[in-house]
């Protein structure tokens, strides 16, 4: 019996370009995939997209297994980004994008990123009460 070359059907890595660097994020392992799904659920709850402000049973338990300095959606690239001095806000956005890329697919992650991070002209001048546009990142 011959071996089956599964490369054609394997999940490809996520490529994140920042400046002149491209970071190649491998798909999460089976164990990390559960953590990524829990991270996506927490994000959707926090954004008011699901759950009415509460996490489903078991989700917090999975989140509690994530160790400091670990990011299941970015894998080894997380530490590389830190070592490269990537700004904290940019690192957070890359992690958020990776969570939804692996949990819900590229189109969902792209759409959410556009909604959350595209600068918008809200019309008019800032009121001077601190409610002006957020910094661009």
C-alpha cells in the first residue's frame, strides 16, 4: 500500500506581513486549537457579539490553561514578534486576527479587522471633551 501525500489538503500557514518582515504562523495543534476557539468565544462575548456577557461553561477553564508568554493562535511567532520589538497594540491586533483566522476563517478575520481598525471620519470636529478620534495603529 502506498502512502498518501496529504500536503495538498493540509491547512496552510498564516502569513502576517509587517513592514518588510513576513511572519509565518503554523496552524495550531489539536490542543491549542481548543484554546484558540475559547479565545474566539471570549472575544465575541466581550464585543457583545455572543453570549449576552457570559462565557459558556468550560470556556474559562480552557482560557486558564494558557500560560504567560504563550499565544495559542500565534504559536512560536508570538515570541518572535516580542523579540522584534513589535508595538504592544500591533501585537495584540495580530493575535486577535490570528484567533479569528484559525477559529472562523480568513474572510471573517478580515471583515472583523476592517470593522475594528479601519480609521473613520466621523464627521465634524472633535468636541474637545476627549472624545476625538483614536490614535491610528
